[in-house]
């Protein structure tokens, strides 16, 4: 997500006051309100974290294999409809530009034919993509309309300055997103959690990425499992929202979230798109299926990637101020890392196609270079409505999907 409140005047006022304030409060350090751990304790936490990630990865991949076996057996018995396909939706970060992805999903709901919006087997989201992901996972037209409306109607209190002295180093963030949390909580209520659980019972997966800042590692969350625990009374309902807010918590701009005594921030800090598995790994679903059920034909796999950003930089003159430099630098880093990850993944798929003869497709969309960012700040209603409308138009047009990523095979690990 981008950083800065839409109330530009308040930021300017704060910046003018900052020089004197920094001199007056220069000796103020960061507030310490968490217990400091020894190197040995941190090493133990790192090992436990790695083990949790491994167990969760295994559980998620097992669910994918179970789902395909069940669908393949049904198709083999009845030979009705199309052969089963594993469809994966990947939603990137992008801050208020998530309005594009929300609008795209709504427009996509109107498409018929071979590129119609499927029921996704896996939905992954990072940052603003994490906020959209639960609606995309439920998948009906009502959910698509609700998330589009959420992005159409940003509130002034979605990103307010964290008090007059927001810039002090003892504060956890510049901005307070309490209003955004309130509105996300209203939308992801008990009814939507039960809908997510229904998908989990079909071995579908909703996955969100955060960054474990204590360990400096990406964290993956099986949100279908989290929803099951909440609906079953084994976890508090706010935990689901905690994870979504952590995924979209831009460091310094928005407050981090403590989950299980670990500090989590924006998943885009480590990866702005989340790919659940390495298709060349021995535990990849295709390879598991070949070992478990060699009698079944491997599934066709389709990856649909929605980039909530331009895939080309927008040339502009950057003023030599800390805010302008920071915003331009963050946008550049995020865009560059996103495209690098996506191109590498495209090469991975090309390698699997060439070596294993796999039937795998990769399509992506991004905000076109012709769209220009209006002059407003973060959560600017004009820009977000433009992007919802643009997304709807592109989503309704199957020709919007692109397949022009590099197709150079990469060596096997």
C-alpha cells in the first residue's frame, strides 16, 4: 500500500513542525513495550516458525491433492462437462490501487466462454490483495459488488495522522487505520466467515501473506483454516481481521500487528505476490498425484494474476523532499520486485511445461500505462473510483489478459 493520508495539508504542517520537534525530542527513543529476547530464544522462535510454515505448507498441498483426486474421479466416472482444472488467483499489493482489482473481479463476473471467472481452488493475497482475497474466494457476484463498493467509498478516517506528534520515534506509525479496520470488519462478518469455511470443506484454499518482522521472514496464513477455528469457537473473531490488517500494514506508515507474540507487517515487504508452491518441488501437487494415483491424468492448471499497479513506471519529476523521495522509492521497489517475482514464476512454469509436458497457463493483468494517478493523496476517492471503473471495463473484456512474460526456461534446482 502507498503511504500518506489524503489530508496533505496536515502532513505539510507536521513536516514544518518536525524540525523543531526533532531538536526538542531528539533524545526520545523508540518505546519498548515488548520483552527483549536472547539470541537463543530468537533462534528457537525461528526454528518453531519454520516448522509451523512447513506443517502448514504440507496441509495446504494435501488439500489441493485431495480436491483434484475427488474431481478427477467424478469426471472419470461420469465424463460430463470439462475435465477438472486447478485455478489459482493471485492478488498483488498496491494500496488504494486495489480498487483496480476489486473492479476487475466485478467486471470478470459478467464474462462467459473459456475465460469466464472460475471457482478458484486457491486464492492468495498480499497487502491490499489480502483485503480483496476473502471476497474473491467466496466468488459470487454479491461479494464482487461488495468489495468494489468498499473501494469506491473510502472514508477520511481510513488513514488519519496518528496525533499531532505523529513523527516522534516513539510512535509505532505515522497513520492510524482504525477506520479502515472498522469497515473491513463490517464486511467480513460471521456470515462471510461461514462462507469461507464452506470453501474449506471442499479443500479450497484462501491464503494471505504477511512479513514476520521479528524474524525478517515471509509468513503464510491459511485463512480457510483460520476461519474454521473462529467459526468453531477455537479462536477469537478479530484474529482474522488482525492478519488482514497486518498484511496491509506498510512499515512506519501503518501500525504493525502483534500475532502470537510476533510482530507482523505488510506482506509486500518480503513479496508483493504470493505463490503457494514451487511446481518443481517434490511435494508439488502434480508430483504427489503421480505417486498417489498414477491412473489419473494430471490436472490442467491456470494461474490468474491481478497486479494492483502499473507494470510500467510512471515518469514524473520527484521533488527532493523526504515524502516525495520515500513514496517514489517505495513504488519503484515494489513494482520492480513484483515483476521480477512474476517473471521468474513464468519461467518456472515454462520449464515445467517443457520438461514434464504439463498443461499450465499463466495470465496476468495490470493497470495500463495510459492511466495517470490524480494528484490526491492516499485513499483518494476520485482515483479509486476511476480505478474501479477501469477494472470493471477490463475485467469484462477477456482480451485484457496478457501472456507476454519472458518464456526463457530456468535450470532445475
